């Protein structure tokens, strides 16, 4: 949440590393959530409601960070 709250409203242009770092963090979190969800099924053959809810919230963050990270990458590369 700290990375999401840092910087100005136009941070993709002013501080492009912040949105890129946020996208990397959210991507890593989504990969870990997917692994834990698969492990939960493979090891226990059942799902925990709260675990699935947390995974869904993590996956929901992925499309939210992509547009700003894409703008920051264009600024960073160009």
C-alpha cells in the first residue's frame, strides 16, 4: 500500500520507478497467491474461504497497476 500511495498524481512521468516497482510487487504477489492456491488444493484437496478471498484481492490488483506501469515504462525507455 505504501508504493501505491507514494508520489504525485502524475508519478508515471515524474517518478517512473514508483509505478514500475509497484507493478513488480503486485506481479510477485499474484504469483505467490497462485502458488499458495494451487498448493492448498494439491496438499489438502480443499480451499479456505479467506485464502481464496485474499488471492482474489491480489489478482484484482494486477489490472489496476498495468496502465500506470505501462506509461512509466514508456517514459523510462524513451
